[in-house]
C-alpha cells in the first residue's frame, strides 16, 4: 500500500542493531570518533538528514529508522556535521519513547562534545535547539533550558 507506516517490529530491530553498534560508549568516546573524510558517505549522511526532516511530516514512522541508520554510519565511518542531529535524535527517542533519561542525556552530551571538538558551525544552532527542546528538559531543571 501507498505510504505504509514502518512496523514497530522493524523499528525495534533497528534499535537493537544500533544499541549493539554503540556498545555502551560514553559521550566522550563518541565525541572522540574520527572526523569523516569520505565525501560520498558525507553526502549520503546529508541526504539522510534532509530525508529526516521530510519524514517528520510525511511518514513519521520512518524517522527512527533514518536516525538509527545515521548513528550506525557515524560509528562505522566517522563523525560528520549530520551526526549531531542523529545523536540528538537518538537522545530524543531514548527519553520520550523508551524512558531511558540518563542514556538520552548522554546522547545530548555527545552532541555537545562533538560540536565542541569539531568545526561544524552550520549544525551548531540546529543541534543546540534540538538538544535543549527535545532532550535536556527531561533531565535538567526547567530554568537551565530556558
């Protein structure tokens, strides 16, 4: 059928694959991953990031699948500007969907450290906004998020 939502089973399968790829890495370990230099993979991640925004409106059930794919690509090939949005998105899913507030906060911290370690100025505003609005309010006092 046209525009069929992704099944919850497929989403959970992709989540488990992503958790295995993360292997309990801390935010510091994630931020220390090498910078991605392969232009082809960078373009692929940027295309996934653009599809991410479109899926939010057109087919929200695809959103976690794209996020998980971006995370695994970043872990395998290195960190790019698009990785910031991916780790923040994972933090959102961990907090809002799975109730894992500490782990979600760790992904937001990873995003902040990536932005501090690498020169990804074009993603700084968007990533900071996503962290503050969708992740940090779960674990931080409201005054610190305003």
